[in-house]
């Protein structure tokens, strides 16, 4: 248990130091906020002195020293006005510091996500990542704001109150100081135990967000297979765990305030008792006693606020820790400083003894060698899971090879910039990639400076122009990431139009017409045939009728090329390809 607490404290300390590094650029505002807090506390603590003097001016019935009382009351009014102004400006500064810091953290987190390798994004639920970016950052902001607003003023109030009390009576101040550590001990004891609970709460909330994101995104799949009850059961299980850990975190954090209030009541009672004896003996005036009681109340109040702040900071640090975990994930290796930029690509591709696996214990592609001449059309076929799409991921450098190398025009792909490599390859996949925006913006994604005529020409070549004209706003129709009301086939036509607009020197077509009707597919295949002339093309297909005209067909099985040749040559061999072909065309 002691070792676990040490690790927790070390984790909190590391997180806090990183938070302070984000706050450092805003130090002028922090200093101004501290100065205003000091002014506010000083004026607030000066008022009880003035109140005590005013009480001493009330000597008895009919004996009020109005000549001395009036300027005291005016001074109190000025102090109150100045305190209000200082607190208003201080809160404005605190808000700016907090939300500027949160903005910087969110910006860095989002920028880091852009640099994360696909291996990380494929292995982590997107809902959990979204929860870190949104919910955890918001919770962190709330805790940080409370820290700036109440922690500074609380600490200064405690120190200032002690100084003023010492000027009034040293013995009574010692009574206050002797009882105070009990309050600190109680707050510290509870705070150590709430951090782990708040961290568990944050993790469970991220798990719940991931489940909700998946369930909503795949609602059609859930309903199509009658999976509603199991989805509800999974949600109820996560929701119950979140309820349980949230209750524990809230319960223990809620103990802080009443416990410290009890100790503070002891302080107030001690001050009242000893002050009364001092007043009776003449060591303290009635006005001085009233000032001392006011200071005792002001002295104990920050302990309640600080205990609440500590609880919120525990939650905030737990959430900040999850954000920094995301920021600490290794980014994909940057391009070498001397990386070449592919230009005027001819399309010669060489794969030499390539080896790759998604997980080390299960090999997928081993000792894969292939030479593709410029302008050659290469079809890749094989059963599901044989490595076809993995080959595409390696060609695009979404993943890097574990062994061997891939060369384009003689350049090793790891020695060229990713941007220039990907600019040289156009992709149309079975899964459609769309972004929120207009139809025009989605088609022109790879060529933002394309003219209206070029966009329309590309849409006509992909046979998307006719359905786009029927949309309410034509090319200005706004669609969501999921494509809105567009059919799967229409979304695929937009992706085909995007590639036809760019016309890169190499093409990758992975089941590019899987969602398109047969008549339109025949027309698009003709457009593809014209587009592929003079361009190196990789065609992944399950429907073997679409790749019969390929220059070379690679037949893959368990990560290996088991056969290679033209359509007629492979049929004549009566091997695995012939078996696949006859299974589709048994008649």
C-alpha cells in the first residue's frame, strides 16, 4: 500500500510539473492575478480592524464618538469597493489563464493525434480518445479554475490573518495555530485516497464514451442482427461500474468539508473562550475581541475552500494524467532530414524480401518479393485475410515494413517524405473516406485549387455528376462524415471522382466498385481502363471478372504469393487461382 501511494504521489507530481509548464507562458497574467489576490486579501483583512475600532467608538448608550466613527465607516466603504474591483479583475485573469492553458493542451493533443501511427489508432477505441480530448480536458479546466480562484486567495488569507492576529494577541493566536494542523491532517488524509478513485472514474468514463460512440456509429449493424439487448447489457455493466466508482470518489471527497468544518469550529470556540478571558482581564478590548473573532472565522474559512480545491485538483490531475498519457504516446517516426521528395514518378515499384505482422506473435507477410514495371497493372487476389489490404497499407506507408524494403523509382520508401509518396498514389477503397463539407470540397480534397470545370469533368468521368445535380444544392450540398443521405454507391462514386481529378502517377483500387450497380460499374471500369493507361496500378478484387485484363495477377495465400501470371496463364496451370475462378463461375 505504501509503495502504491508513493507511485501515486510521484505520478501526481509529474503531472503537476507538466501542467505548470503549460502555465509558464502565461506568467505575466499569473503575477497580476497574485498581486490582485494580495490586494484583495489585504483589504479584506483590514476591514475587521476598522470594524473593531468602530465598535470601540460605541462606548455606551448615548455616548457614541461620531467624529471618529464617520471616517472609519467611509474607509470601510472604500475598502469594500476596491476589494470588489480587485476580485473581478482577478477572476477575469484566472479565466484567461485557465482557458488559454486548456486551449494549448487541446491544440497539442489534436496535433499529436495527427502524428500518431495508425497502429495506435487501430488498437485504441476512438471514443476513449474523444473522451480524453473533451471530457477529461473540461474536468481539468474546472479543477484548474478553482485552484487559481480559491487556492491563491485562501493561502494568502491564512497568512495575512495570522499576521493580523499576532498584532492583536500572541497567546490567542497560538491557540489557533496549535489546533490548525488537525484540519490539515484530515484534508491530506482524505486527498491521498481520492486521487486513485477519481482516476478510475475518469478511465471508466472513457470506456463508457467509447462504447456509446461505437453503438451509435454502428446502430444499423446492432439493429440488423438484433444485438440491442446485449448492447444494453454491456452499457449497463459499464454504467454500473461508473456509478460505483463515482459514488466512492464523491463520498470520500465530500468528507473533507464537514471534517475540516468540525476542526474549524473547535478553532472558533477556542478563540471565543480565550478571548473572553482576555477581555474580562482587560488585556483585550471589546472591539479587539470582535476583530479577533472575525479573523478566526476568516482564518478557518479558507481551509474549507482549500479542502474543496484539493478534491477538485485530485480529479483535475487524474484527468490531466490521461491527457498526458495520450501526448506521451510515441509519434510515427518523422521523415529523415535528408529525405528525398518524389517528383515526376514513373511508377517502378520493387518489394524485396518484405516481412510484416500486426502483432509479433502472428506473422502475416514473410519474404515477399515483387517487381512492378512502370505503367503495369497488377491485380492482387486471394482469400480474406491473406494480406491484400496489408500490402496496400505498406505501399502507402500507413505501416512500415518489419523486414526487407519497398522501393519506388529506386528510392526506398522510408527514405522519402510521406507526403510526396502519398501524393504520387491515388486510392479508391471499399470503405469510403468522406469529410464534413460540401460535395465540391470532398471531390477537390486532393487538389484544392481545382477549377469548377475540372471538378465537374471528374464527376462526369466517375458518373457522379447526374446524382449530384439532383441534390438540393448540387455541388454545394453539405454532407457529414458519414455521407448523410447518400447511398454507399454514391459515396464510392465521390471517392472515384476525387482520384480522377488528381490523376496521380500510381493508382490503388481496393474493391473500388464493390457498392456500385453492374451497369454503372461497366462504365466506370471503362473509365478506369483509360485512367490506368501509362500508370502503375494495383487492383485488389474479389470479383475476378474485374481483373482479367491485368498485366499480372498475384495470387496471395497466408501472406505469400503462391501464383503469378496473366489470367489465361493461371487458368492453364489449374492451380489455386483456377480454383478461385471456378468457384465464382461454376457454370
